[in-house]
C-alpha cells in the first residue's frame, strides 16, 4: 500500500514482486478501503481548531495522539 501511495504502479509492483498478482493488489486496496470505511478524516485546520478548544490537549502532541484525543472526546459527547 505504501508503494502504491508513493506513486508506484501495479505494473511496477508486479515486476518487483513476481509472486503477487493483480488480484492480490486489488484485494489489498479493497481491504484498506473496508478498514478505513468508518474512519473520520479532518483537514489539518479543522482538527487544529477542534483541538485548541479541548482542555488537556496541546498542539505539541504527536499527530496520532491528537487524533486519538479528538476521537475520544467525540465518544464522550
């Protein structure tokens, strides 16, 4: 997935990994789409504005910590 995200094509990957099939790559994309189906994605500016309103959340947090804090805050509402 990372290699596809970095711009590699199916053809590039199939050449580099001969045991893979096009169906394997499509299955990986389908799995990723299913996994992410219920995730919420915020634009950075929107996330920053939301976080600035939360007590106990600092903007020096790692991005993953900030996302968890936002998600956990939404669960309590």
